[in-house]
C-alpha cells in the first residue's frame, strides 16, 4: 500500500469548487458521471501518468447521488485511488451513491429547503424584504457546510462512510427542522387567513386543497379546482387583501 | 409593442444567467422565485411586486421536490414572467393576479429548456468520454464548461420565446377581463393555499402531526391578532 497523502486546504478547496458543478453535464443515461470525474481531476493529476489515465477511465461512467453529498463519495474515491485501490474505489463509489442519494433527498429536499423557505415566508409577514436573505442564509449555511466537510470526511474516514457526515447536524435537521414544517405551515396559513380579511374563505379553500391532495389530485389539478372555487366564491368576497403590505 | 423588446431581452438574459444556479452550477437557490423575482423586480423598477410574486410562487411550488432523478416543475419562469408583465406596465399593479395566472403556462417552456439541455448533455458526455480515452483532460474540462453555459443559453431562449407570447397576452386579458375585486384577490390567494395544502396533506396523514399544525395555527392567530 502506498503512503497516504494529506488532503491539503488547497486540494479540498479545488474539489469543493468543482463539486458545485457536479450536475453541470447532467444527462439521462449517465446522469452526474462527467461532473463526478470533473471533481476528481485535480486530485488524479497527483497520481503517476498511468495511474492518472486509468483512474480517469474508471470514473468516467454512470454516477448519481445527492449533489451536496457527492463530495463525500469523491473524498472516499480520492483516498482509495491514492492508495492504489482503483478497482475497490469503483465498488465503493457504486455502493455509496444510492444510500447517500436517498439520505440527501430526505435531508435537503424534504427538510432543509422547505424549512428554510417557510422560515423566510414566516419572516415576510413582519419584514417582507428580509424573506430572501433569511432563506438564503438559513439554507446555504447548512448546504455549504455539508459540501465542504463532506470531502474531508470522505477522505479521512474511509472505513466508516456514514459516520463521516456530521451526524449531529443530521439529527438536528431531521428531528427539529422536519418537526417544524407543519407548525410553520399552520403559522403561515393563520397569517394569510387573517391578513386576507376573509379568514373563513381562506380556511375553507385550504381544507378543500388538503382533501383534493388526499384524493391524489396533482398540484396543477388542485390549483385549477381551487381557482374555480375561488372565482365562484370570489364574487361574494369584497374587501379582501393580500397578507403582505409593502 | 417595440418598447417591450428591450425589457424582455434583458429579463431573458437575467433568467439565462440565474437558471444556471438551478442545477448546472452552485445550487445556492438564487433561482428560487423568492430570491430571483425580487432581484428582477429591483432591476425593472417594481421591487415590492417582485417580493410579492416571489412569495406567492414559492408557496405554490413548495412541494416540488427533485427526488432521485425526477425533475419537478419549477416556478422560476412564471415568477419572472409575472415581474416582466408588471414591470413593463402591461397589467396595472393593482391587477397583479392576472399576471400570475397568465404567466403559469410558461412552465411548459421551462420544462422544454431543461429537457433540451439534458439531451444535449448526452452528446457532450460522449465527446468527453472520447477525450478521456485519448488522455485529453483539458478538453474534458472544456466540455464541462460548455455544458454549464448551455444551461444558460437554453433558458435564455425558452424564456425569450415564452415572454414574447405571454407578456402581450397579459395586456389583452387585463383589458378584456371585467374588474371584480374579490375575483382578483382570490386568484392571488389560491397559489399560496395550494402550496400549503400540498405540503401539509402529505404530513397530516400521520395522526400526531395535527398537534404541531394546530399549534402553528394558534401562534399564527396570536401573532396576527396581537
């Protein structure tokens, strides 16, 4: 086994910046394949000429995981390639991408993003201009931290892949943020209902919307049904307003 | 009509640049309607309407999640198009809901641009694969940059075309539609309620989650009444 190189700040920064483009060439047959190789090119250049060529060929193929956790897989692969475990690195990559994809979807798309959006919208009732900065700060503080630390975690903790991700942060997000989504929905609904000047009208439309979703209608169908209901009932409601005053 | 050319071109450029953030590079969420619409509104002289439009569309598409390789419908185009409609004065600011409804079909153009980009990337990938075999890694990296720029180009083109159709159409609709104040406001509230209902319905099926929702409503009413 070769001696393992230290992952310097510069190496990590190069991989981090490139990991932002992981989906840059997303396509249906190979998905993030080119983006994954793109992250690793600066690291592979440190290998000898034949090692470099072989590593590039090995990792130019199908790859798909959650984009924010791709850095972790890249870290694992970088370490293994550097140790001369080329073939094992392909198995590790293929084994990690599925579980990390599922983990990232549940964590970032289903919790962090709706949570950050709802936080921004909640703030908008008091300071409408602050909604976008609050959302961006909230979301990117978690997103960028996970992207940055994932690379080093993958590189240094090869033997325990999921322990490398900041597990405490994950737990906080899953329990705290996941649990806050519904209360935030309720809070915003109350704000919209009161702000509109026609609370029963708004509450009725909301209940109708929930029922239609339970009956498996999709977003556009529900939008159409609610719009029709609102247009019919809208004739009766005079003096309504939007909840945000600018 | 000619006075629309410059603002539409300018807004399309803005859309092309900011849409790169959506998938191709960064994903800092600058392309979310909540962020992009106020930014364009600021540039087009209607920042307050930009904030409002952004919030409404954000809520409508709150439940659109890109799980796995599924690409959901996004609200970027309708939100920015609504800002263009208001910013160019095609619809009076008081009739903002007309802009929201008329701009909704632009999600089709958005889907076309995204699909086209992903299809073109298949060719880029094949070229890059050939360059890897030849050991020309410099050219592989150029392919990557090209793919990212193409995301911007397709979105620029799709937004330009959809705006050219829908922005003048908004003016026609605003002119023909009878002025019904309740109707207009109801149309603006519906997207908000659809998004909230979508997000809530999935979670409310679990029994205990009702408590959290009820607590949120209670505190919301308290904050609103106080």
